[in-house]
């Protein structure tokens, strides 16, 4: 059995001033980045939440803003387990839960009038709002 020898090809050594070949970059489009208001609304009661979301949408649409949503997000459920009695009867327990309902609204390219109208909006108690400008 004859074994074939593999020939190794050496690459030429790089000179000190050589730079690696530049990768072609994708051309950036001239489109301007879209600004948006991202509004997250949370509440314990879904009826109050839906009413406040409707109020936000009506206000935004009154000023001809582009609106995406409301998008229902997963309901967060917090469960608490407590003993029914103290010291004894450990097997007798009660479970309580709190449900936090969430909605997401995006307002695309909001005008200053829309932002001012949304800040002056009065919503019912128990509704939490997080507004982010992106």
C-alpha cells in the first residue's frame, strides 16, 4: 500500500501595512426612523381597563393619530397560599389570587397636540399607565 503525501501550500506572509479586505456594507436607506408612543395600561379589573383604553383611543383618534392596538398582553396571576388556622391543621389551606390585566397601545408619529391631550386625560383609579417614547 502506497501512501500519498499531501502537499501543503503556504500562504504568503502579510506585510505590516496590509489590511484585511473590507466586507461590503448594506446601504442605509434614507427613511427616517419612526417615533412612537408605547403605552402600557394595567389594571386589576378588565372592565375598567377596557374603558380606559377606549378613552385613550378616542383621544388619539380625535387628533388623527395612527394607532396600533390595543394589544392584549398575558394576564399576570399572583397566587398566595395561607393556612386557614394558626399552629395546627396544616393541611387546611386557602389560596388567593390577584389578576393583573394588561393592554399595549402604540401611537405612531404622535403630534404635540396628541401628547398634550393624553397627558391631560383623567383615568379611573386602579389603572396604571407606563408611557415610553421610542
